[in-house]
C-alpha cells in the first residue's frame, strides 16, 4: 500500500515538472514568477521616471535661484519654468512611434542618454534664451520615459503583479520635486562664484544644482543595459524565439533555476499588424487614428478626459505649491491668519507684501534666495504623496477603479473644504490632499497597458502624456489668473471638474481578481 502511494506521488510530481509545451506570452510571463529581475526592473524604471520628473519639475527651483544672474522678468521666468512641459508635448508622438516600432528599452536608453547631454549643458547657459532651448531639448528626450518606463515594466511582469508594480513605480515620480528640494537644500545656500571666461558666466550654486539634476538621466541609461527588451513587444514583432529566450532569462533570474527548465517551450500568437509598412508620417497617422476608431474610441475618450482633468489639477497646481505655501507661512509667521481660509490668506499676503512693518514701501530689489519653508513644503508634499502611493500600491493593485474613484472624490472634497474651513493651517493641509489626485496618474498608466494592444500601446501612452502635459501647461497659466480674479470660485470650479472625473471613472472596466 505504501509503495502504491509513493508511485502516485511520483506521478503527480512528474506532472508538475512537465513543461507546458505551448503558451501565450501572458501565460509565459505568469510562469516566470516575480523575483530579482522584476524587482530590479521596478527600481530602474522608478529611477528613470524620477530622473524625468527632476528634469521637468526641478526647473522651477533652478529658475527661482537664477532670476538675478539671468536678469529674468516675471514673464521670462514663467516661460522658462514652463518650457519643459512644451518639450513633452513636442516629443510625445515621436517617442510613441519609436517605442512601438523599435522597442521600449531602446527608446529609454536613447532618450535618457541624449536628455542627459542637453540637461547638463543647460547649467552652462549664458542667458535665459539658451537655457530655454537646452531645457526644451532635454525634456523632449527625457519625456519618453513617461510612457516607456511604464510600458517596459508592465510588459515584463505577470498579470498578478503588474498593477501593483506600476503603482509602486509611480512613487518615484510623485516625489521627484521633493528630491530636487532635497538636493537644493544643501546646494543653494553655498556661496561660491567661479568666472568662466569663454562662456562669460559666473558658475554659482544654481548651476551646480542644474548639473546634479541631470546626472540621474545618465545613471538610468547605463542601468537599463542590464535588462532585456519587453517580451510582449518582441512577440508583437513576430520574434517569438527571441521573446522565449528573454522569458527564459527572466525565469532563471527570478527562480535561480536553469533557463532550460523554463516550462514553456513554444510561444503561440500571431504578430500584431500595426501598419508599420510605409513612410514615417503615414505610420504615425495610422497608429494615432486607430485610437479614435471603434472598438478603441470609447476607451480613448474616457481615458483622455481623465488625463486632462487629473494633469490640470495635479501637475498644474503643484507648480503653484511654493507660491501658496510661502504666502501661508509668511502670514502665520507675522501672527496673522485668524479666521481666514486659504484664499483669504493669499489675498491678505498679496495686499501686505508691498509694505514693511512700519508701513514703508519695500524697494524692488532682485532676490534670488529660495526660502527654507518653500523647500520644506515641497519635501513634505513629496513625502505625503509617496507614502500615500506606497499604501495604494500595496493595497489596491486589483481595485484600480475603486481606488481612482476614492482618490478623486477626496481631492474634490478637499477643494471645497479649504474654502469652507477658516483655519489657515487646515487650508494648507487640505491643499495637500487636493493635490493628491495626482495619485491617479499611476492607475491610468495601468489602464493604458491593459486596454490597448501591444502595437498601439506606446503611441497611446505617449499621446496621453502629450495631452496631460498640454493640460498642465494650460492649467499653470490659467490658475494664476483665476486665483487672482476669484480664488474661492477657482477651487469650487475645480471640485466640479473632479466630480465629473469621478463619473467617468465609474464607466471604466470593472475591477477583477487577478489570476492566482
């Protein structure tokens, strides 16, 4: 009887180790598990996104510290700060084409390498026009990672771990401005000035900060060489054998087993036809137009509307964070603010800024010093956003729609409460929660990976980036005028927009349990 039981157990074990002869690429990815390779790729993609975020949003700190050296007017300062957003718009569709036709990994390595060159050169710019051109070029290249990093990561891990991994990846992007503030905290107070004769510039701390901000681009471009192309992309290009080799290497790295023991021996599935024959412009048009035709039309409209609202809010208001926090702390330090909401505090600070304590008009003197409270507030928001996104990643990986609805609803309520509650510090806290709608960006990136075919995924992601940054650019410029005209109405109006986004989120695909 015992011998019979041992025979049965051996048969069961042999069935478990028998290779799955054929499988789809998704089934094969599930067989690779989640291990060292995926964790390493998650870290590198996170750092790549953070490098891009530093290049885009860190410019506001550099410009604030360079205002005297470059003799910037307010108009020039605004244009220079917003220039990186223009670069994202210009490069989005091009990088979508390159990603879908040449590969995700190649796109990231190329874009981050060239982006590093232009970004580092901007620290030596002799005037604001040259700096604007160099930042425009650097952001045009580094913006490729906004979609490329998410796509490479999402297509290289199993369905079970995909959503959680991509949300974790967003943590680094959420804290990019805080990382810049962290670097700026010890660098900007330094007092040195080196004259560079042939450039005609004084090399001061803000230039060093610009150079330090470029270094992560080069580091991530080197680290990406350690990883493989997306197996899903290879299959979509008809390279099943090459994709299988990549999957075997991922399996070996994750499990410590030999690559030859990978249970899948053959990948099935036809290459996706993406209309890649023909001229460059024709291919780009075909890839773009396919997103706005059935059966993808409704999906595209829903996701693009959500992108518009969320980026206008998260990326638009985040650039006003230093201004709003400076006004808040200046009033609190002066002993004022009692019975005021956040908008009243901003009006009070603006009306009082032209007068000193003895009612003497303050002289218009160039000031390139960034206040400590500005840097601390940026770090605080980064810590709050990153920790919130971490919790979201660990708890809501399979509940994307529910998480998005809750996040946007909380943001809308915060926009209302910062008007209603007449306590200044509470208004500042509600403003932080209002900005947390940016957490939805990571969830949207998961939808772009899951709801579009591989041959169109890069283009869809890059177009979403182009739309998002265009919305942010318009939002940044509109917010200033709206806050000045009627601050309370601005936040109430934004609350309505966010609630409309909640309605659109309701019609996204219902959450489903991942395959176990």
